[in-house]
C-alpha cells in the first residue's frame, strides 16, 4: 500500500485557522468487513449515548459541535440547514430511527462511530482514487468534477467558496463532509482505504480524534491492518499516511 499525501490549502487555513484534518490508511478491510457483518447492530447503544449527553431532535442545531459545522458550511456560500454536515445528518437519523444500515459493514461501523462522537468521518478506496494526493481546498469552477453519491451534481454547485476534498480535479467530498463521491467511496471489494475526519473549531478536535481512534481500533480488532493516525493543520499543512 503506497503512501497518500493529505494537505490543507492555505486559503482555507486563512478562513479557519483551527482547521485540522486527521487521517489513517488501512488494509485488509475485506477481513474486517466479514467479521463486522457478524456483529449484529453496529448502532446498538448509540442513540442512548446521545440522549444521555442531552441531545435531542429539538436541540441538535444548538449543540456547539453542530453550530460550528453549520458556520463553516455557511462560509462556503451555501445554506447550512440544507447542506448539513455528515455528523448532523447521522445524529439526526440515529435519534429518529436508531441509526443507518448500509450494505457495507465498514461504512455502517464508521457511521456509528461518527454519530456517537458527533464528529464527521469519511473513507475512500485507495484503488479508486485518481492520484495519491488528497487536498482540502476551495473548489475550482469549470475545472473540478464531482459525482455525488446518491445525489445530482447540479444540486451541489462547485463555486470558488465551497470547501472540497479533491484529488487533482476530481472532487471526492463536497462542502467538507456533506456528500462523498460515488467514484471514490468504499465498495464491497475495497481492501485498502484511507479514513479522514476534520475539525474547524477547537470544540471539534477532541470528538474527531476520539472518532478516528475508535474506528481504527474497531477495524484492527476485526483483522484489518492500520497505519498511525496523522494530522495536518496550520502548523503542518501536509502529512503522509
């Protein structure tokens, strides 16, 4: 498994000086997926944990972590109540329906960890990425392309204010963590992947670190092989994983 570079563009660091991206690479996801498929409901207890922390459908938008993400998404020039961050989407579904069930146990597992920590997380198939450098940057209108997972590209405009994860001109996630690309997301055959989570405010940092550590520990406990978690930020805007 070759190294992948994770970088944050200076323009975004100027907008959000506390912006931090955490990432780790993992292999053997097929082994972990087979083991996780036997674990039952991977969201078991997550809704109860959220409720014990005082979260509800009624006060979710006032949670400091959610408010921070809404502010960051609004700075992208899009409506934050429409283009919700992935953590907000998952927490809402967990409180309403008990969680999400996907055909991929690894995806369900990281969604559960994300919801429990109220922290965004994504994962990308290394074999499907069109390069080995992932950059969190502002979109390049007319140059970038995006194929949203379960959505329409025309509903997610690539303006020069929108923060995206991109590999070259291929956008792999829109508006920080709102929507992944169907071209680079995990699939049933994925064996090597990179997991990514980010924080824009200090209130996000501890949750995203806990979420990344949690999913990494779960995957390795079920047979995957993981590298260490690396972080890039204003002090070190580029790392290798």
